[in-house]
C-alpha cells in the first residue's frame, strides 16, 4: 500500500473534461475523490462508478463555483461526506478545475461575459478555497488550473486569460500564506486540449486543430490524459517540495 492510498482529493468540475480525467488519474493511484458537478449528476455518478471499479472510494456533490452564497451549504455537505465515506474531517488535495470558456474579441466582450468569467474562474476559486481552508489537512496541496493563454495570446480570450493571470498571482500568495501549515500551492497551465471545453472548438474544428498542432513543438494538440496524469504526478509525494510554481503542460505550444 502506497502512501497515496490514504489521501483524499476534491476536484471541482470533475464530471467531465479535464476534471474527470484528473479524478480518474488520482483514483488510479489509490486516492479517494470527491467529484463535484454543476448540473449533470448522471455524468458525475458515472465517474464515481469508474473510480469504484478501480478499487478507490468516491462521492459526488453538487457545486456551482459561481454561487458564493452556496459555499457554506457545500462545506456542510462535504463534512458529512468525509465523515460518512472516509471517517475523517479533512481532505488532502484541492484541485480548482471547474471553469468555462468564452471566446469573444476584446471589443465585443460584454460586462455580463466578464462578470461570468470572473465569478467562475477567479472569485469563486478565491472564496471557495478560503471556505475550505479548515478542511484541508496540514501538509496538503492546492492545485489551481490556469491556461497557456496566460503566457501566449490567441485572439478572443482577453477576459478568460486575464482571470487565469489573476489565478497565477493568487497561487503564489496562497503558497506564501499557507506555508506555515506546510500546504503547497501550484498552478497547472494546460495548452489547447481536445475536449468539449469552449464548445469543443479544438477537438471538433479541423482547421483550429491543425493550426494549434503546427504551433506546438510536439506536433499535436493536447489530450485530457496529458493533463490528468500531470496533476496526479504533481500531487505525488515525490513532488512535495514543488511550491508556488506555474507548470505549463502544453507540449511546447507557441514557444
């Protein structure tokens, strides 16, 4: 039995896409997983079923990261799930993955677009993490999801990428302020990934796919398995001394 077998991870937005892949990658290492979903409970339950088949434990909880007023209720549900499923009061790993993508030119981005991105991608992460601090074990880990778009630029992502830039700064502050509890905080920044994110534009649009592949050193777009495995590896005990870092997982996109 490895040390990871006793660990528990909370992965937001893990009923689909990169969150689902991350949940499964952690489960393969024996980590218990709290799967959150916003609207599709059936998808979340299928992830739990897959994790259970691997021999790990998992539960689902509803969570809308844009609804800060719901966080107190979520914390209470989380406490109950931790006690019922794992007979514990705390968890080890927080992966702030939930998010949306809005692709609009800067000149056409509305205040509503901006606020929606802010609430989900930054404000929600800020205050959810704050609410969860008492439930994260000393010596735990926080991984925040950013984007390659915080480093390189593609037209139409000014608001989205700005929120991810804010996440990267916040992560360094978390690392500094939570260091006394031996909690690390790092950023994983995926490049373009072939998922249903943003309407599946990278996965389903051959021209976009081909263009991104041509701009990537390894000659293809990313797949979900490229990201989930990287997050699971970062959370292994071998990487306990990695802190306050931005780790881009993009295959060398736009270098």
